[in-house]
C-alpha cells in the first residue's frame, strides 16, 4: 500500500491550529541574507495589517449595531454584518 505523501517539504517540528487554520513549523529553511529576512518580515506585516484591518471593520460594525437606538438603525446594518460574515439572530 502506498504511504501518503505530504505536500509540505522538510521536517515538521511543531504544528499549531488556529480555528480552521493549521500552521506547520519546518526546520528545512533558514534565511541566508538580510534581504531574504526583510522580505519575510514585509510579507508578515502585510498579512498582519490585513487581518487587523478586517477585525477592526468587523468590530466597528458590531459596535454600531449595539449602539443603534432604534430597530430601523439596527436593520440598516444587518446587510453589512452578514456580508462581513456575522450571523444575526433576532430576539
């Protein structure tokens, strides 16, 4: 019987799971130049900024929903909440 083949090269030394994401830490690659290191940090920062921006936008929507004084104001925010991935359950 054939053994499963991993799509991940190298020796996995640690695995983390965050929600639906799995991160494997491998020991097969080390940066060799300051430019490679900077490129990695630039990509890391780009991704981190996108995550924080998305979280902030989602948080602002939720705060606006709960700060709404009327049901009409809340109803007006429902489409944006749904588009952002929230599930709205009415009382």
